[in-house]
């Protein structure tokens, strides 16, 4: 990936980033619904994943969205029981997702060990949901980036990151806890009209530099995920400090 393949938008603070991204997401969802009738967005975990949801819940323009016609997915999930505080969807719910007026049938959660026998079974179940309820392309894929350059649960030098031929993969021995996860594959992440990397903090600056300017996939998976129409790096000033 080179810096001509993506648009970098720098915001002065983490809060400004979250608020601007939430407003941008409202517009993207309205545009998708006007064009296709429904909208499919994939969310992310981590602090920024919850911050954009919190800002979205407080965004006055959110009323322009028909939330009953929005399908919500996640780029990855920790293989933990439903409602566990460390799950991405639980953190998003607590940040305000549950109060947006979504149709529960359109909130597609990755099953945990309370509903499946293994992360592989959970990955298969999530893939089946994508086939049944997806449209072949997400309208917006919101992703965080780790300091190591990982995206979703595709970690540098981890064998699961290179999985092809399937939309989902079970991840074991994750370098960060918990060890078991379910992730969309790179192929599936890229079935998105727009990919947004949402990154804040100086500890992410090197990963942002490698993601924007280029780095081998094995070292920086985030550098190799692109949207079909557009790829955006939405970052705060601290995360952009190594871009030059």
C-alpha cells in the first residue's frame, strides 16, 4: 500500500476524531439506504470502537438514519460468552449501540462458547449468517489498528492472518488476550465499499505510518486492507505524528 491508495484525515484530538467519524457514518448510512434500501456496517472493538458508538448515540443527525434497516456486524470478536465485558459487542452495547433503535434480528453477533463448541464452530456460524443476511459487500467497515499493525484479529506473523477462501477464521494463541477469537478474513474485510481505520494515540503512530506508507502483510496486516471505493485513515494528531 502506498500513501496514494488511501486518504488520511487528521483530527486534533481523540474526541474530535470520534465525533467526526460518527457524523461521517450517519451520512454513509443514509446514502447507503437511499441507494440500496438497507445499510450494512461492521464495527470494531477497543477504545475507539466504543468512542465512535458513544458519539453516534449523541449525534443529533442520527435521526436521519432508518436504524431498523441497518445491519450491524463485527470485524472480529473475542471467543467469550455472550454479555462478557471483554467482548467487542458488549462494549459497543454499553457505549450506546443498544439504544439506537436497531432491529435485534439485524445485529449479527459472533456466538461464543455458551452457544458453540469451539471457535471454529463459531466462525462457521458467523460465515453462515453472512451468507444468509449479507449483501456481498459491507457499506462501511470500521476497523481499529493495534500498535503492532494488526487489524480485526489478523495479527502479524500469525498463521490465521493469511487464511483465504472463507469469510471467517478461528484464531488461536492470539498474542493478546484472550487467546481464542473469531475474525473476518482479509478477503472478507475487503468486501467493503469503504474501509475506515479509526486510530488514536501516540502508541499507534508507527503502525499508522506503516499502514499508510506500506509494509509487508506479514508485518502489518492493516497496510493490506482496502475498500472497494475508498480507504480512509481517520486518525488523531498523536496517531499521525510519524507520517511526516
